C-alpha cells in the first residue's frame, strides 16, 4: 500500500534520480518525510535503499545546498 508520505518521498527521490544530483537539504527533506508518520513502510524503505545505493555508486551525487 502506498501511503501519502510514501508518494511524496517517491516524487522527491524520482527528481533526484532524473537530475543525478541531490542537494543536502533535499536529502534531509527525504529523511524527514520518511520519519514524519513515525514509521517507515516497506515502499519507503525500498525507495530509501535505492536512493542510498545510487548515492554510494555515485549515480546520484550529493551536493551542498
């Protein structure tokens, strides 16, 4: 089941994947959105793992801002 917070998280992460960059402030927004409802659901967990994997592989770069 896709939650409201999961959908927002998905939108932010998709933008980062398309741009191949993510600002530190956007990353913090993603983490805050994931924890906002007090639980990370399975969909959110997959999205976060995918994003963190892309950051570690340098497919998506974290930049200041």
